[in-house]
């Protein structure tokens, strides 16, 4: 691509954004940290200006998102087997690659600044190795590296490398969408950073108020608005009169509230950290319905309490909800799942989840469903929601529930869909896709218990 000046043995002077990005990437990849928690905390306590904050944000999320592709490139140019290279080198090489291939960083700056981080944090020897890797990687444009990949006849392997997803996720999408082009569109959607979406809470704020602040109304949710700025800068957010929530999650709460509008009592069984609980509780309050939230984690239960106003929070395992001696007319269970529907917001999830995670999650999902159904009043509504489109966690579970509980019938939710929301149904249940609806790929099935 270009010539580099000869190596100078000067004292390394790594810059603050790259040092911070490297620390967070290591924390996420090596110690199971969460980028969407670590990065905002780190930026809040830093003195970086807006430009450096934006650079750090793209470097962290982009590197984590695309590291599978970068590993493919480095496995071809490293003189050591890539899976045997030290973790700290691997993470820094990925970070350098993202600057070279995906950011507007001048090539020389991307290489020299990454090498400076290596020399400072890892020592001169590893710095030299990083330097060699960066120079070899930058010898070709990304399209040149991808040329042999795009020529592969195996669609799953090809898409997994090019769009930086594990093969099992690509296969799961292909099983559902049945079309390679649609799968490619979903993978591309997962790699497109999502802008913050605000949510107004009925009785506390309105969508119109969010629009007055410069946000743009969401296409389908009557409560949401997309916002380019920092949500924390808004008084409505700071005073807990509105929140930040993906439009897909808003639609789950909205549709469930519409279908169960006759319910006098509503339970959110798996409420933490409180996004759906906040919206659902405010809808219940303005319509005179009672609301209760349940959350197993005490810290998350406190977060829920902060956003549901006067209503109560039960802290306990949702599978033991019957022990509280209460029954409900409507129960929403947004069950723990693989999270494959929110990969654009949580870039590391794609690398953390494996097919081995599926079986225990499916068991937990069914146990929570069993618990919910056991305390559901006759004529009541049970909403089963996941932030995953995976067949086993969605349609497969719906079929199991219907088989196990003949007193339940599946509600056709088409009448509750917002105007213009098309191609959003799968066997009568809500099935959103990022590439179709510009939301997280949420799923919602609603059952009604016989009287």
C-alpha cells in the first residue's frame, strides 16, 4: 500500500484512545467483560474529547465485531500458528487490523500507533512481531484478502469469514431465512452499529417530547425515537421519565400490552435490567392495571425498581414464582436466550455463545414457561419472548408449549401489529429481523389459557 520509514528505537508514546480500547478489548475477550458496560463507564471517567471518544467507541466495538475476519487474515501471514499466538498479541493485532481495513485512520498512523501500544504494554520483542504482522496485513486491501473467500463454494463458510460470524450462527439464520441473500443481509445488519433509540414512558413522557429534543420518530413503535446524541445528556433520561430501548423491545411490550388489555394484573417474570418492565408498567399504570416485576438478580432488581415507579419487585428465581401464592391475568417472560437477535449491540456475544449453550438454555426457557403457566389465571395471557430468532428457542419452544399444555391456544397477533410492519410474522407470532425492520431480531409468541 505504501512505504514505511525505517524503524526508530524511540520511546513508545501510545495515545490514550488506543490504550483504553486495548484494555477494554482484553477485558472483554480474556475476562468475560461486557463492552456495552465497560466502555461507557471508561469514557465517563475519561477526559477525552468527543472525537477521541468516537474513535475509541468504533475501535472497541468494531474490533470485537470483526475479529473473526481479522483472525482469518492473520492466520495466513503469521509465521506461528495463529491459535498458538499469545492472547495479548492477538487482541492488539485485531485492533490494528480494524484501523487498517475499516477506519479512516491513515495507514502509517494505524501501524505505528498500534506498534507503540505493543512496545509500551507488551515489550519490544512483541512490538516487533506486531510490527511485522501489521506490515504484512497492510500489503493488500481488504477486498484482495477477501477475493479467495468470496470464491468459496461453501456458502456457510464463506459468509462466516466475510461477515465475521461463527458458522453455527450463519447456519441457524440459513435454516430460518432459506435464502443466502437474506442471510447476508442479516449478517450485514449485525455488523452495522445501531444508533441509540429512546423510549417515552406513558404518563411520564411522550414520543412528541422526544421529537422536540431533536430525535426522529421510530417507524413502528408509538413510543420511540432515534437519537444521534448522547442519551445521558437529556433531562428526560436523567430524571427517569424516558429510557433507552431498541424499537424491537418496545414492540414486544406494546403488542403484549395490546393483546392483554383486559388483564387486571400483569407480571414481568424476567424483568432485569428493566427495559420492557419500564414501558409495560407505565402502560399498565395509565390504563389502571396492576403490575409486578420479578428478577432473580438483586442488583438488576434494583435497576428494575428504579424505572417502574409505584409497582413492586419480587427478587427471586422465576421458576419459583408460585411460592409467592399469587396468580396473574397476564405474564410476560422475556426468557434468557442466546442473544443472537442483538448482535449489532453486543458484538462479543457472537464469539461467546456456542451450540453447547443451546440445550441448557432451552431447558431453562421451558422451566420458566412452566412456572408462568402455573400461576396464570384462566382466560389469561402468557407472552413468551426472546432476543433470538433461532428456531429452537422460538418456534420450536412454541410447539413444545402447545403440545404440553392443551389448555393453551396460540393468539394470532396480526391485529396488534403496527401499520406498515410487514413480513414480521412466523406461524402467528412476532418475528422481527434486523435487515427487514431495523430493530433487534426479537420474537414474541402470546398464548391464552382456556377459561
